[in-house]
């Protein structure tokens, strides 16, 4: 199955900042709370992207790995 | 048994035991890499010191093995860089595995035009041996005292009085300054009851050096890192090559492992065999560590100064411990020498505290993040990491997220009080960048002390106490051609840089006047600071 390739759009330092920020957002939550937080985060980020086509592409990429 | 032969240093009876006294202004507690580097740095500036170490051999066990480019440049200045480069194993490719599959590899220094590589691997005992040999070249300035344990210190009117225990008795050593380079367990820090708190990682790591004949890697040496390999399920592993056919293996252990039970050869050898296959090997050294990321709140306490592991410790992923300690010395050496010579106010020493704590914070953030990534604390952290690794096989963005250690880079001191603000390709506060100059290298031809560096048509004024150096210039001070254009790329054309004795940019000028250069130099010497 072909999937789109996603290059990094963050520089290395910012990449680590972003990952740390996401981990911090989950800090102290139960699994169920984390699951819900992820859903909110995805919706917020999709809105921040502001591009329905791009969101659809990202959904496709993410889905490929579910198999 | 380690292959490296430790030569015990002799105990020499110090004058204090017979009613004499030494006049060295600086007492250095600890002859690890940091204490020895400081002794050499000070000696090169004409400042005498006494080095006290409770032991009489260099590091037992290889411990630090990765030395970064900036550190090697500092070692070059201290007269040991080339020897380390010649002996060390140069590597620049890191290879990452998930399970047993290669995920990707990265080139650490894709950029040409540097005398020193991004990293070399060299056992800590060699680093200490070379520094010790170098220190012995200054018999009039460096008083090396082994089997000399500092058991107490008290402030005096002019500095500190240290109590030293030796095989032949106890004595008091007076000094104006005492630099505690006495390691992570610093007795000085404990004696002063200073808080030393931070993140402690509960995971244990088994660190082993093995000796193995023949070439393990097909090409040049590499760094191999595994997440969740089949030979060590659910954990991480690291393999590195060192000189003398020695290889370093790090294995993450279970959180609640009983250290005693895993540290026996019967448990360790099969795991190593799983990594190296059927090649014959010999276990050289092995130890179990837990790691912390911690710093003191202050590195300067009157005449007592902390440097290296006594001031801050980090987990080793990113190789920021020893490298950070040597960079402490680079920052401290010239400041201490300037204050002792009466050229700068004592307040200059406080900028060692602010500048190096900033660097330590950076090192701690990076080391802690790498360790967090390697040892997920919660199911959600483990999930994020698993999905990152899954996507990293074919998604470039996910590769960048993988964190097996962000390797040591010099801290930019931008915006700190000693720097004169300005804009240039290399901003004030940044560490100088090497470049090929004629048949030599910028880091090798830099004069000592403050340097005014001019590139292209800029005219450099003659200011007392500041050496001048030109690139693509023709003048009556040393000038070098920018052989392949790297210097121009990195520094820009037609401008001047005032470089501090530790190679950080103090100020930049389009048209440097003697007055402006002098003012920037005075500022960099702390003469504009309020004495605390
Ligand atoms: C497994 C491991 C791997 C590592 N890998 C790396 C790496 O790849 N790269 C890197 O940069 N760093 C690495 N480090 C960190 C590095 O080893 C340390 O940062 C470094 O040794 C610190 O040097 P130091 O001189 O401050 O302290 P130390 O090397 O600990 O030296 C302190 C000295 O003080 C002496 N001393 C102590 N108390 C007294 C006293 N009361 N009187 C007199 N003398 C005293 C001791 O005998 C010792 O000689 C690693 C560390 C470990 C444990």
C-alpha cells in the first residue's frame, strides 16, 4: 500500500520541545483521560491546520499503520 | 581485568608537612578530567595551582568515552587535542534499530571544513593520562599531590584553608581560591550542605566494555542503538567502538532489577553474545548505574567554586557530562586568571556561574528528554514512542522525533552580561566555528587571550592587550587565506569579531574603532559589572 511521505516541518530543537509538551499534557492522567485528551488534541490540531485536504491525507497515512 | 595498565602516581611529601607553605593561589580538589584540565588551563595563563586527589591512578573503568568537537577544540588549546584525535576512534554515523530492523542512520557532521570531527570515542583513562602528562610539563606551576584527601575547608580572610589527609600526616593548605572538581559525590558539596536535587531515573543501566578482535563494523566505526531488540526485549541497547579493540555496550535493565544479580558474568555474557554473535570477546570492565539530572543552584560560593560533576550531573545519553565539565573549565580558566592578575573584578567569577548554569540547564533538558524517551514512564508515553518508531521506518518526520541522545553541542551565551549585543552570522555569545585557513585551521592558529579577528576589508585597530588576526587580509599581524570559503560562510565578509579567551564571541563590528573594541573588551572582563 503506498502512503504519502511526511518530511519534518520542525527543526530538531523544536521537535523535542513539541514532544515534551505533548508528554507533559498527559502527565498524571489515567489511560482513559489520556485517550480523551488525544482526541481533543487531534481535533484542535486539525482545526489549526485549517486545510481539509491535508487532514484527509494525514488520516490516510495514520490509518495505513493500523493494519 | 582491564587491559589498560594503571600506573600509580607517587606520593610526594609536601612542604606543609615540614612547616613550609606553598604560594599557589588556586587549590583544585580532584584530578579527574575537569580538575586536570583546569590545572593546565591556568598554567598556560601563568597561574600556579595545587591539585589534590585522594587517589593515585587515572579513572578506573572507561566511563566517559564520547568527546565532542567543541571539547576537542578546547583540548587542542590545552595541548592534548591532537594526541586524543590520533588515539581516538572517529565516528560520525549513528545507526538506529527498532527490533532487529535498521530504521535509519544519521550523519553527525555532514559539514566539511573542521579540524576535529563531530565526535571521537576515547576512554576516560586515556583522556586523564594525556592531561596528566601535559600537566607534568608545568612543574613550576602545577603541584600535583596524589593520595591527598581533602577532608575539610574553612573560609579565611584571604580565601580558604583546606585540611588535607595524606599517608604521612595531615596538614593545612591555604589558597585564595578552591575549585571543587571532586566529582558527582563531591565531598565539598556535602560538607557545605548544598541542596543537590533533580530528576532521578529509576531504571538501571548495565555498562560494559568488551575486548573483541577484528573489525565489527564493515566500514568506518558507527554508533548503534536499538529500541526493543530481540536480544533484549522491551529495552534499549547501545554499542560503541573505542580504541584498543574495546567496545562499549549499554543495556537498559528492569526498573526493579537487583543490581547484584544481573552484574554477574553468567547473566551478562549471553546478552553480549546476542549482540556480537559468535565473535570471541573478553569482558574488560562492567558496572551498573542509575542516572540523575541535577545541578547546584549556585556554582560560586565566595572563594569556593564548583566545576564538572560536582556542580551538575546528567545521564550519559548525549555525552554531556564530561564534555560539559571541560566546557566549564574553558569558561572558568581565563576568568580566574584575569581576577588573580588584578585585570578584572571578582564579579567576573559570578558570570562563570550564570553562563555555565545556563549551559547545564541546556544539558539537563537534553539529557533528561533522551532518558525519558528511552524509558517511558507510563503506558501513554510507551504508546507514543511505539507509534513514533513504527512510523519512523518510512516517515522522515518521525525519525527526527526518535531520541537516543542529542549529542553535546556548545552552549550559546547570547544575551549574557559580558557580551556586547550585535548582529552577525556568528552572534555574540556563540562559540567560534572552525575553518580551514591556509594550511592550518582557525582553532589552531587562534592566539591566546582576547583576539580581534578581521575578515576581508575591515581595518583592525591596535588595542593594547588584544591580539589581532586577519582572514583574507594583508597586514602586519598574522593573516591567513580563507582556503575554501568556509570562513567567509561562517563569519561573513568585511567585519570584525572580538573573541574571548574561551573562543566565544564577545562583540561584532562593521567598523571597529579602538574605543569600541576596548569598551567591548572591558565589558567582557566584567569591568562594567557591579562587584557583589
Ligand atoms: C557510564 C558512564 C558513561 C559516561 N559517558 C560519558 C561520555 O561518553 N561523555 C561524557 O562527556 N561524559 C560521560 N560520562 C560522564 C563523565 O564520566 C563525568 O562527567 C566526568 O568524569 C566528570 O569529571 P570530573 O573531573 O568532574 O569528576 P570525576 O571524574 O569524578 O573526578 C573527581 C576526582 O575527585 C577526586 N576526589 C573526590 N573526593 C576527593 C577528596 N575529598 N579529596 C581529593 N580528591 C577527591 C576523585 O578521586 C576523582 O579523581 C559518563 C559517566 C558514566 C558513569
